[in-house]
């Protein structure tokens, strides 16, 4: 279903914006489901409309993940809260090596929110789900009074299935392993910030928001010697690698000059006094892999359009366990600490 | 873990209330997980702290459900948003006949929200999860600025497993079936409303908030001739039975005089001009069962403390498909329509 020129079918057209009753579990709620969510997400599981959705038995371990999305603004260059909500949870599942299958979607919408904006968000979710090959099978809508909430918050939870034998996780990094990043960093966070701060550059900074599960499938086809996968969202590459170093009790040493950063992202970071290594990504992954498999995995990532700029950026060491250190551009070494709080609030 | 006399362990005590950084994915987020969520929800899956949680393979079909909770006030007689968030999703799963196993928990917390209140909510979730026999295995916290959100919103999603052969669902009601309600109706909605409106009665109205999955297990032990199960939350018994009548393409006839309503709930409803049949419940179920099994199932429900006041309240008919009609106290018959919007906003 294409919502680009979406006009509200009867009887939603009586409501150009969300009213409290759309979250009431009555007729208006049912109409929202029937005329907006069902046509967009249409699949046989969702159509049953029970209190919970029933899916066939899955062979293999289950992966389960959830994220709430409160990004501000709701629409930004390269995406909106809708595709973010789908891709975020798909990526969390993929980072455990799981094949994402089913998503839930919980909306908390503010009274007065334009129906056409909700329709756009829902359409973007549907497109993102289709691209990622997942089904949105269950959902819920609550409405809060005007002035509470910020238009629309979305929670997604996701179920994936995990092949036997895979043991990918934040405690699996080993000294000697190689650290790969799948492309330029900081795009998502700076896309959001440049809209918020009204920054203008020659090139618009676009979010990298994308589902990475197909890339992970390809990587696993190439080699199962993948120890850790992580999508560096909030807190960026710095926080992700710090967490992994802590949980795996290893040191990680990266070469900052190897990390791809787009010129416009670098400019925006400089202007706002930020370090791209702490800035969120929504379509990039970090892979920590066995050294013998690194080149093959890197090549396979680069063959995927989402990974064209992938690079090897560092190694795992037995030295300085729990710490992330970086070789800087001027030949020195610095410790990259985990950020304390939030550098960029509300970026996802 | 008992949070009744909870004092914040280091280093959370430096933050008597939530700051933006607690949602930032950095050190403060990690501390919240480590010092608040993990001790409360402790289980082996959650402790892995990966992007997604990995659980063993499940034998049987999966049930999957989600709900967001925006109840106002957050604490009310008989419960709080925490146990509501657990029981709500547990019940949605149980209403498909599934055995609930795993929950996710997504928090959207407002900056400035007292850490002790969050701890209380989390503790109530832990207690509710233990009672229901489910594990909270994955979660997420986002923080929104002061003035956005209302203290705390919670989304839960849940996974259950469904025994072979069960076909319980809103389309399965058949003419001749018997309608059972598991106890007095309207308690939850009126507990919330009486706090909000400052109503005082001789007896405090308490929410019936409870997990019904064990009751459903017992019912299924007694008979599998259960066609529909539904927890009449938003929109109450009226909306639930209307939906079932519509989806099963049958009529439903109930005897209003048979429906248990507590005197204090009846008084509050009268005072506020509400009909208890439209008021939300959070610890009651409607069961539509084959006539030959009705008495045995009723007896089994009544043997459970949560179902002591269960009653047979009506039958399914081939007449007036899609409609719910009620025999009234004065011998007449009235059509009970689905409510249009929301009679009681923000009750879950």
C-alpha cells in the first residue's frame, strides 16, 4: 500500500487528527486498526486480531529484543521514527546472529497528532519491515492528552531465530580478533542534530537508518568465526567498544585514522564540538572476528551496498582489559572512555 | 529483592531522580541496568546483556503480544503501572490459550522522575512476573525531557507457547455456547477513576489487576472445549463481547442481573454516570465455552481465589449476529453497543 498520496478512507476522514478515543479500545480504536494498521502491515497473523498473535513453531533458539523510540524530530533526512523503530529492533536481533522474523509495534500517540503524519510513519514502518523481511504481527495504540508525549512514541519488540552452534555475543571477543566497522560513522546522530540546530551544509546529512540483517546473513555465510556484532547506536562506536571490552575482559585498540567519517559529518561535529566516535549510527555494525576470517568477511560486507565503506579499524588485545584506546592522527595514543550521560539526547 | 525500604545503592544514589543521561546508552544507562533492573528482574537470560536476549528453542506454536501502559495516576489502590504492565501482557497471551514465558520491558521515563518511584514500579513488576511465572528477559530505557511524558510509560511485549490442538480465538464462538465472567466487573476502571475524581466511599475500590494465566491453565486442564477467552480491559465487557460477536458472526445474549458488580463499584459508577459493563477490568476474563463443559469450567474457575465470584452470564445465539443484547433488571431487552471512543481515558 502506498501512502505517499494517502487520503484517509472512510471513516478515518472524520478525524484529521488523533483524538483520545483512538486509544480507547472502542470503535475508534478498531477503525484505526482496520483502516490504517491492517492495510499497511497486512499479513495473515495480524489479520486474526486476537489479543495475541499466534505463529508457527520455530526451530532453533529464540532471540528477543525491544526498543522504544522517542526521536525528535519525528521526520529527519533519511528516515523517520517509523523506519527507525523497525530497523532498530531488527538490528538488535541481527546482532545476536538471529534471523529476525516478527515484530510488535506499540504506539503512544498525542491527542491532536495529524492522522496523515501517523499514516506516513506507519507506511515507512511497512516499507522497512518488507525490506528487512519481517512481519509486524501484533500492536497496540494508546493516546495521551495534548501536551503530553511528543506527537508519537513507538516501541517495537522483535523475535528472531538463532541457528544452532552460533555463539555471537558481547563476551566473545578474544585477543587477536580484528575489529571491523561497516561504514562511515556518526551519520544518524548528526542528521538529527543538524535538523535540530538548523545547520546547513552543501550536502544534507542523511541518517544511515537501515536494516542490517541481510548483511549479517551474508557475513555468516562467509564465516561463522564472528565473535561479536554490535550496532553502535546511542553512545556511538566509543560506547559500544567500551562495553564489549568490559564484558569480554579484553582491551581494544583502534586506529582513529582508519574510521570512515563523511566530510559533512566531520564538519557538523566540529561545529557542535562533538566527536563522531560518540555519535549514534542506525545502519552500521561493528564486527569483531577471528583474524584469519577478517579479510573475507570485510570483502563480503563491502559487497553489500550498505557496507561499501567498511574498514578494519582495530584489534583486540590482552593488554589493558576493559579499556578502549585509540591511535590518534598525530601518532599518539588516547584512552576513549565510555560517555557518562547523553551527548545527543533523543536521537532514537 | 525487596524494594519496600529501598535505598539506592551506589552509584545511583548520586541521582535521586532520573536525568536525561539515564537514557543515553552511556555509563548512566548502564548503571541503571546494573543497579536497578538487573537486581529486580535477575535471571540468566537478562544477565547476558546482549542487544537481544537468547532463549532455548520452544516446542509449539508461539503467541506474541504487546501493550503500552500510560495509566494515570501511576500508583492506585490495588496496583501500579508496573504490575499492570506485566499482568496486561501476560493476560493477553493467556487469552489465546498460550503459556506466557518471556516479557520485554521498555520504559519511557520523564526527566526528574524520582528514582525511588521507578524502583517501586520495577519491584512491583518483578513481583508480578514471579507470580505469573514469567521472566523479564530484555528491556530498554529512554528518557524524555521534563514536561514531556507523564513520569513513566511502560511497554511490555510477551512471548508464550501454545499447546498443539488448541484453537481459542475471537472467531470461535458458536451458537449454544455459554458465556462466563470470572468475577465482579468494573473494579479496575473505578479504582482509577475514584482516585482521579477524589471519590471516597466506605470501602476503597481496589483494582483487580492480576495475572490470569494460572486460572487459564486450570480451565484447560478441566476442558479444552473453550472457544474464546478475553480479558475485558479497555471498553469493558461490553466492548469485548461486541468484538467477539462481530468476529464470530454470532449474537450474544447476556442477563445483566447475573453480572457481579461490587456495591462500591456500582455506587461510583452511578455517581459518575457510568455503566460498569463499559468499565475496564485487569484481572477478569470472559470465557465462551461449549455448553456441556460450562458447569465444570465454572466450578474450576470458582476454585481459584481470583475467580471466586465467577458466574454464567449469557449464551451465544444464532440470532442477531454481530450484536450483544442484554436482559435488563426490569425484564426488558436492550442492545449494548460498542462504545465509540473512550469513556475512561488513561486507565491502562
